[in-house]
């Protein structure tokens, strides 16, 4: 049995399970909004899909995200109405 490790094209956003459920309920909308935000700052990174993980959320991107991209993604999740911003921990690649 083989296990797949995280890729550098994956971003882990740690948060509580209640937040994960709320974000996953609107995952398609969140992907579109994050990509619009990244495109607005002229980033070449885009999010392909979001899935839940035991650590929080796992975002898979088309390219390796820079720290500035991670800051924009963190800001996006902290500004969502349904999410407790105190539970959102800085994303990491």
C-alpha cells in the first residue's frame, strides 16, 4: 500500500470542523471567488478544487503558491460571513 504525500501545489488551511463544513457547502462559489481575487492581483495561481482534510481544508492549485498568494487566501477565508475568523490559521503550502 502506498500513501500519497502532500504536493507543493496543495495549500492547507487549518480551521475548526464547523468552519470546514460551512466552506465545503459552498465550495464551488468559494473556488470562483478565490480565483477572481487571485486574478485581480495578477497572480498566475488558481485553485482547481477544495476538499476537506483532517487538518482543515486542502486547496489544490495549478502552480506552487507564493507567500503573497497565501496571504490573499487567508484574508478571503477570514472575511467569509459563515466562518469564525479566530479559528482560521495561516495557510501553508
